[in-house]
């Protein structure tokens, strides 16, 4: 079983990456395969509403100029999807939004490609907007018939500069518990 994680932060080695790796470490301890993908800043454009995916029904976005289809294929091949975003102006980053818009639309156009896979979101925040961003991630999973595991708190951790989330003991524990629950859920789903 495999979980693929997407880092929507504009900076590598930042707080979002630390949170994602904390979840992935727990999944690895439970024997799951994991992969972390960085959405390079500015690398993905949003959906252009061409609706070609509904005409083509080929499990691909018709705008084939960036890495979106590669990302979507990784989601389709995985058993679980983990999305991580920093809070930018009280919501998810533009890169994460672009991933959600286009993967979400192609998935819907093809009869919900991610149906009954496990999905979870994590959020790094300096001060405010974490729950709003967390909800934005969860809307993607819920409309796509995915199954969301819970944790001991909402999946947020506090930090501004890279590495500061490590000082948020409860936030880090929340990520560990999420990883354990996601592994448990995936084992149930896959018998
Ligand atoms: C463009 C931008 C907007 C931000 N907006 C918010 C915000 O609305 N609320 C907040 O608490 N932090 C905000 N922050 C701070 C980041 O959420 C915080 O530093 C986070 O830890 C960054 O994660 P990263 O290290 O993975 O990039 C913002 C940062 C940037 C660059």
C-alpha cells in the first residue's frame, strides 16, 4: 500500500514539509510505502474551465503543459493521498488550490477516480486561518468520495520560520496520530 503526499509550500524544507514527513514516518513504521512530491512555487496553473476532461474522459487534464497529469497519475496509483499546505492569507497556497481544482475536476469527469481512497490534509500556520485552510483541503476529499481519518486535534501545527513547528508539541503529536490512524484505515479498507 502506498500514500503519496503533496507539499503546497513555496519553500522546501519548511514547516509544511516537516509536518508531511512526520505523518509519512508513521505510515512507514506501519509498513506502508510513501512518496513526497513538492509542488514547485508557480509551477501549476489553476483550472481554465475548458471542460475538455468531461469530453475526453481519459483521466487526464487537457492542459498538458505542466506536471499536473503526473501528479494526478500518482494519486490514482496510490491508496492514500496526503495534502499539505501553509496558510497563505487565511487559506491554502495557490499551488495547492491549482492541484485541487484540476485533479478534482478530472476526477469528477471520470466517475470519481479517487473514490474510497484515504485522504488527509495538514496545515502549517504562523497565527490564524488554519481551520479555514484545513477545511479547504477536506472539501477536496469529501466531494471525491474519499475517506478521511481523524486525529487527536485538527491537523494544524504552529510555526513561522522553517523548523518552528517542531516546537509545537501538540501539533507534532497530532501529525503522528494522524499517520497511525491513516495506516489503520488503509489496512481496513484494503482488507
Ligand atoms: C504569502 C504568505 C501569506 C501568509 N499568510 C498567513 C496567514 O494568513 N496566517 C498565518 O497565520 N500565517 C500566514 N503566513 C505564514 C505561514 O503560514 C507560516 O510561516 C508557515 O509556517 C509557512 O510554512 P512553510 O514553512 O511550509 O512555508 C503566510 C506566509 C506567506 C508567505
